[in-house]
């Protein structure tokens, strides 16, 4: 059965609680809430999951590997053992713009291995980025993460079903959550293309209608392949985006 997760950005406790209530009321098919760790906001991902866990039994905090000193005890073990946190998503993390924020050379693979040792009850998810390298390099990286202990993968957002089909063919032995995110402005499209090297299909339109149609197609794709999906409604009205789809 296809599982559905929604990513909610913890801008503030008030906004997070409002979005959690909306998802709970309107989209009962959502199985999980995943919370990114964004340094410009005060709330960390595991703190957001503590709030989400009041309404949802499965939450997934994102952990930035470079934020954790490999030579010091892991300070958030107790938080990660909370009842609602059944998995974590490990990403490398971008260097902070504010250099007063301490970061380390901890790799994603090192962080996965550490979590498997120190918090073995957690399911460890890792990221998959179709735009980072060539296909062979990314598939090799996926296998390295599996060898380190990753049990499933959350992808960067896809905007083209043809590219999803290519990667699905290489990831049939993986548990995959296909990422989908609405892009509703030219500036947003430029961000994805120039910062993340994302690929948009020739028929792409930065409209709610095009993104809703793609979300429905992507959900059908995940269901057909017995995969999972997660939606990233960044700066988007969640109800307007997903009503009638979920």
C-alpha cells in the first residue's frame, strides 16, 4: 500500500500547529509528517516532530550530518527516542550562511552508521538527488548509503515522470518516497533550475492547475509501482494544492 507523507516547514509553533490541524482534518490518508531542519528558523526538526507527534503517530525529522560533531556524544538521543519518531531522514546539509553556526566534516554515510549504532531502533532514511550527479554516480551513492544502513529513500522533488521512470528502474529493491513540490512562480522555477539543477519537462507551467495534475500523475505512478510519495507544499496553500487528490 502506498504511504503518503507531507513535509511541513517549522516556521513557528503557531504556523506548524495550524498546518498540522489542516492536514489532520482534510487529508486522513496522510500517514506521516516529515519536518526539515532549516537553520534560519529557531525550531529544530526534532522539536517540530514533538509537536507533530501530538496528532500523528509517525513523524520523521531531517538531520543534517554536518551539524553533529563525530567526537562528541549525540545530544539528541532522548528526543529521537520519542514515541512518534519512528524514522529519521539523514542529509549531508548545506554549509550555514551564518558562520557562527558550528558545523563539521561529518558525512552522510558517517551519520547513518552512527545512528545505526547508537539509536538502532530507528529506521534510517537517506536522501536521493537525481540532479546531483549523473545517473550512475547517484545510483552508486544510493548503494553506499544502503551499505551504511539506510533502509529507505526520500527523493528530491521530481517534475518529470520520464525521469522518475528512469530512476525507478534502478531502485526497484529500495523503499522509495518520491518527492513532489509545487512550483508556482518563475522565480521558484529559476531557483530549482539554477541552485539544484532540476529538470522541468517542455510542457511545464508554473500554475496551480499544472502542478495539481502532475501531483495526481505522480501519486498514480507511486501506486502503480507500489512505492510511496511525499508532498512538499512550500509556501503553497495545502488545501488548494491537494484537495481532491488526497
